C-alpha cells in the first residue's frame, strides 16, 4: 500500500466524523491565530521601544569615568623609581567630570561615523513653582549642538524653543509631563533648587514630548553655562559627551573607537538602555510561551480525536492487518489524519491571525502616561516569517499528538480484535 492509498483511508476516517474533526481543527486554528497575534504584538512592542530609545537618546555617551588613568605631571624619578608628591589632595565631594572637554571633542572628531557631538552637564535639582515642587534632572547643553543629537528638535511642542533657549541665559526647556506637574506654561517662571540649596530662577521657553514618560516628567534642558554654575564646575568641564552616528547599528563599534581615542568610558545606546530593552524582550517571550500552551491544548484535542477514531476502527484495523498490512502502514494512516487536521487548522488560523492583527492595529485609544511609553495604539509588526513559523509549529504539534495513538493502533493483535478482546 502506497502513501496515496494511506492518505485516502485517513481522509475517509476523518470525513466520517466531520463535527469532531472540524472542532479539533478549529482548536489548532485558534492556537495559530493567537500565536501569530502574540508574536506580532511582542515584536511591535520591542521594536517600538528600540525606535524610541534610538530617537530620544544619544547613540553613544562618553561618561566621565576614565579607562586610561591620568599620569600626574609632578612625577620625580631616579634610577627607574618614580615618585609623585601629593599634598592635601583629599576631596570627598568632588564629582567626576571630563576636564578640558574641547580637547576630548577634538580627539574624537576624526571618527568617520560621527554626525553630531554635544557635551552636557547633568544636575539633579528640585523644580519649584510656588507650592508645587518635584525632583528633576536639568541637562545643560549647547542648544545648537543638542538639536539633532537625540531627536530633540522634532519633539518640541514649540518649534522655536531651542533658538529661544540659546538666546535666554536663564531659559529652560521642560518635558510636557514635568510642565503639568509644576503647572507651568510658556514664559512661566520656576525655581531650580540644587543639592547645596542654591536657588536658580529660570524662565520656561518651551516644552518637549519624547514619548518616554520617565523622560518627559523628570528631564529638562538648560544652557550649558547655567548647569555648570549650578554644579560648581569649571567652564571647561562637563559630565559627559553625547554622540550621534550615521549608522546606529554600528554604534557599539563607534563607542569602542571613541573610548580608545578619548580615554573615557563610552557606551552605545543598546548598552546604556540594556535593562529597558531586556525587560520588553523578556515580557514578550513570557507571553509567547503562555500563549504557546494553547497549541498544547489543541494537541491534546488531536490526540483525543485520534484515540476515539482508533477505538471505532479496531475491526477495520484487524481486517487490514489480516490482509497483510504492515504496522508501519497502520501508524502512517493515523499520523496522516493528525497531519490533515493540523494543515486544515493552520490554513484557517494563519489568515485569522492576520485579520486579528489588522483589527488590533486599527484600534486607537487615549494616550496613557501610566506605562513606560506614551502611545495611543498597540504596535503590531507582522512579517511572513511569523506565519511560516506558526504554520510549521501547528502542523508539528498535530503530528506529534497523533503519534502515540497511531503507535497504539499498530500494536493491536488482529486475533484479539476479532475475538472481541479489544473494544470497538
């Protein structure tokens, strides 16, 4: 008996139990549709986070942590022994800074990948507006350099805010959620209180909305010179330097080159935001595993149908075995039934998953500030590979689920069946 005959027998068995076959195949279809949707949503969420990170943060950040130690200029040496004389050099509260940052910028400028270089100073302050106050981070920048470094220019709610910030020494550009917390609007005045309890009155020259809720409710931009005064830094010192590269996928190589040239620790965007990216990827994986259990339930349904069919066809099995049909042929017949159920299920489930993805993608709701990202939709990225994976996985589960009942059918002894020792 060839495969064609075996397939025909398997089809006849399923056709005789149409309702049970269709219901079982629908279980596989639902599992396929849910898995397609889940993979697309997980991929969309991760891609959205990565796109936001790339769009709202420097591709490479040079911090003030040195990887190449400075050599003191007061070394004295004799006979191969060098000694440095240090007097009263204990400064417990001294913060790490990049000194003479202009020279550091000059050293890294030859890197071909670089598009923008922007030094910055970070100052943790408390923003106060009358009776309202909230902790925030004031990022001191040179507005003309910062405009393109982290997509700041296109995130402005007031288009000319950066130009106004450059023209206003005590100006401040605040996140829209921070502005709401402080109940301050354009040209409003707030006070920044530093860790040393010094107060710096500033004027709001604009707002920005990056889509990252944590950034929009805790971050503000001021002029570099103002931030240096708030932190008590020299005019040639900064907290770090932000870089934007031409090819974001090669940011890690650019960071390594910048670190080698500058002597300061450099991190690419994916290293700096590793926790956020891993959080979304891990959540997507967990959701995918949980939804994958739907396929296991569908597989149990396939196994149940195969067991029922076999119990009803025991006399047919006895006749076929008496006519000389091999055990392998019996096994293949019932596994082909599982294969047919799986194929029917995924051929229905894959288009159903596409329809669900399209429907979810059209849903719009009010943007929420409760999560990490502010968004008005569920991001969906549906690719052909997703459907191919789900189709293959669905068919595999159906075939595997039918293997045990098929092996059981092949082990039946024809004489025992004909004597009525095996129920039918």
